[in-house]
């Protein structure tokens, strides 16, 4: 897998998590711990994308 395709895949996962977080924030029944876990995953992906981009 090339670096550019790997970055593209990471960006897709990050975008998917963004949508999940937004959906979870609109849902009153969503667990705060799950929301925090999603946000942490999203942040880790963002950091990985930034690290590989430089």
C-alpha cells in the first residue's frame, strides 16, 4: 500500500468517525463514554494523518 493510498484511507475513516460523532451528539440516548471513545479515535486518526503528511 502506498503512502498516498494509506493517507486516503485514514482520511476516509476520519470522515466516517466525524459523521458518527455528529450523529451521536444529536442522539440523547447515546452514551457519553462511547462518544468520548469515538472522539479519541478520531483524534488519533487526525494525529496519524498529520504525522504521515509531513
